C-alpha cells in the first residue's frame, strides 16, 4: 500500500496529489512523519510564477519547508535521534566542508540544497527523508504548530543578526507580512527602542500595532518619514519600498534587504547611499539561528502564533495554497496540519 501521499506543483502552475512509498532512510538520514507545515511566500511564488528570483522550476516538485514532525525511522549511523521523537526541520542542507560552511555561513554553501525548491522536494507529504544533522529537538512543552513557526522565526533572527545590535535603536519595517511582523517582534525581544511599521494594508498595520509597532504608517495616505530609523528592513520586495528605504534610513544607518523582487531589480539613489554613508546588506535564509529561534518562541519572548491566520488539513493543501495566494490582504500565515489527533491527542 502506498501510504506517502505527496502534493506536487508543476512549472505550468498546476498541482496534484500522488501517493508513493514511505522512503527508507540512508545511513545518515531520518524519515520524518510531517505534523504541521506552514505556507511560505516562496511556496506562493513557485505556485503562481514557477520561480523565485533566479530559482525556476523545471519539473514538478513538492513545496513546503516550515515543518515540525515525528521521527518515523532512523538510518544505521544516526545516534542522536530515536523513533517517536518530536523534531523541527531546518530545510537548508549544506555540504559542511566548503569555505563558507567552515566559516559558519553555511547558508552560502557552494552546494546548498534547499528543500521545497527546484533541486529538492519539500515537506508537503506525509513522510520525508532528511539528513539527521538538519533536525532540531522540539521541547516537550512546545506544540507542533509552534514547532512549524520556528523556521520563519529563524529567518527573522538571521535578519536581525545581519542588522547588528538594535538595542535602543529605532527600526522601520517596510512590508508587514509574516516576516515583517516576526522581525518587529524579535527586535522588541532583543531590546530595540522603537518599531515603525509601514504598509498599504490597514488590517496588517492593525495587527502590527497589537504585536510590536510603536508607530504605523499607511504609505498610501502618508509618506514614510525621512531619516527616521537607525535600521530599515525591506521585507516587501517592491521597487517602491526599496527606494523609500534609502530615504527613511538615518545618516550612518543600515538597510537590510530581505524581500525578493518579482523582476529582481530596483533603482537605488546612490546619492543617498553615499551622502548618508549607509550600510546596505542582505539577509538570506539562516545559519546557526534555529537554537535562538526555539528559545525565543518557547520562552514566550516572541509570540509567533499571533501571525497564524488560517489553518487547513493536508488533504486540502491545494485549497490552502490557492487561498493564501489569492487573498494576500486577508492571510498572514497559513498552517497545514496532518493527522494531528493520531499522535498528539489533537493538540497542535
């Protein structure tokens, strides 16, 4: 009996379910039974456009990478994990031996493989294999829903790390989606002075005010302030907000580019970059950031569950992704749950 139901997205923007065999782990792998998976913006890009930046689909693939689950099987050389253990998935798989890996920046690995992309299938399937060193133990008191939120929170932790210290500083966030909100909440947890949230969606600004924002700006109604923030985070992925970020950054400030632009390019006013002596840096995925994300979430210092707006059953993954893609004004974070009552007493 083929028990491993998987959800595929194609380069032609269609999708389908297909059942296969439960994988057998290689000697350094485990097989995880998926319990909760979040829908990421990259999943939406692949679903709608077949690409994210330079990464384009060439064949059907399985999306999903924000996941928690239960160990189903372990490979012969795996000693750290046991069957039945609750785990959190770190889906960016590095080689561990190239220069960037050795220097600790394994998100820039020369052979980096990211689950849920053109080169590797993701976690919208009941069972999936993964190298054992890319799993993190989930605290006993942490729910599977919280476990699935660790991955996007690790993105926010890395973004803050790229910004340098934010203690006592004023920050501005362009784009109040899930990552923007998590950046604001994480910055507050790390001791920043003031959070300014900027978006065109009044509902998201209302959520931001409840979660982390000291000031909210609807940029349709009000021009974002000039020289207002020591650190600016561009998470919207819009040429308009990229340009605005350089005006909003204070002299000597830092801009962290997070959002992926649909057409990859934006105009930058280099006179502002030079005259203000700004630092313009990028943030890509994460490296060594999951432990901090787990602690922030498990301790309650960051209440990431506030970004969850919708939930769907795994069998309705197509509907979940379509609804998330087609209702960006209403949806923050969608979670897909798998057989929750079977191993967790219904507690997600």
